C-alpha cells in the first residue's frame, strides 16, 4: 500500500467534541418505597452510555436512540431513615471514554 492510499482512508466516525448532557430528568420528583422512577436523558449524539447514580447505587440507563436514554426502575422497600433529599447523578460516556455528568434532585418520603 502506498502512502497516498493511507491519506485517503477515513477514520471511523467519532464525535469530535466532548460528550454533553443536554437535559436530564427524573419523575416523580418525590418518591417512596415501591415507587416506579423514570429517567430521561438527552445527550450529544456521540454518547454511547449513561449511568444513573444515587445513594451509592449505580444503574445503566438504556439507550433508545441517538442521544436519547430512557429507563425506569421500581424502588425497593426503604427504611424510615432513608427519608431526605438526594442527588441523582447522570454520567454520560462517549466512545473515547470521556465523561460528563449532570445531577437532579429527588425527595424520598
């Protein structure tokens, strides 16, 4: 292969800029034992995975389209001392391993 052949090759498509979380939300904002909690995260197209982390627990948020991640989970039985305000931190990662994060608040009653 000559050097001109190498110059004509194009690298695989990878987003040029760093990953970004454009918006993130959790519903409902007030939860308790047995609540079904849903998350929607919109990102730049180059994001390949999103994880939600709260109170020491991390769960993946499934990718449903380019730049769109949605998922839900049912909370287990929570002890009374778990009441309070918590941050749900979303961590987005691109194919290069670069990350960004954004947090939203939820209240446990």
